[in-house]
C-alpha cells in the first residue's frame, strides 16, 4: 500500500512541478573555486573570495558547509562537548536537538558580520550564540507572552521599578510589532 501511495504522489507531482526531473549535471560540475576548498574550516579571506566568485547554487553549498552543517570551529578538537551542550539545551527546553544551532564566530572561527567586524577571529572574549528554530517553542513563548501582556495590561502584575516599567512597556510595543497581530 505504501509503495502504491508513493507512486501516486510521484505521478501527481512529476507532472505538476517537474520536481523529479531536475538535471543534476550543473550541481556536479563545480568550479575551480569550489574545488579549492579542501578543509572543513576556512579563513575569512577564503570564505569571502569564494563566496564572491561562486555561482548561486555553489554559494548555498558554501554557506551550508561553513555555517550550517559542520562541527563548530570552537569545538573542532572536542566535538562531543558540543553535542553535550546541544543535548543539555534540548532537554532543558524540551525540543529536538536538531532545532538548536550554534552561529557566529564560534561556528566559523571568524565573524561574518559586516565591516569593520568581518573576519575578526573567535577568541576567549567571544561568546557562544545559539539559534533555535522550533515552532513548538515559538508557540509556547507566544502563549506565555500573551498571558504576561494581559496580566500587565489588567494590572494583575506590575513592575517593581521605573526602569523595569520602561522595559516592560518597550517589550509590549516591540513584541506587538514582531509577533502576529492576532496575538
């Protein structure tokens, strides 16, 4: 039954979107610039040069290679420590570990921020920046925000200081702009 279902989907989508008839040859013919990348970790100069000289599909592969899919630079000598930190955050937040990524100079070994910070090396003074992509966590935080906002607007809770009030008011305005209007 499952194979039959897959074949039906294949027939349906192959006619509509031609997704099963992509030509892989352009992906296999990589440029000399792409061939020059021989390591998991590259310098900021090599990254910039390659990115500027690659075609768009090769640029996506470069970003995937350097920024998304490898062991972060800061953990290159102890990759299981990175996995332990990810697992800790996953357990703490009750989300899948694949939703958590390390970004920034800790990931690449150098800053990818615009000039004047581009290329600045990761150091002992650098921090670890994590990003989380989780619809479940996002929805949970939205519900908590709405609950907090409603309690604040109905004076069920109140800030303890003028500084805290300033931040709370700022959060209400900022999050109203960022989050969906139906909240």
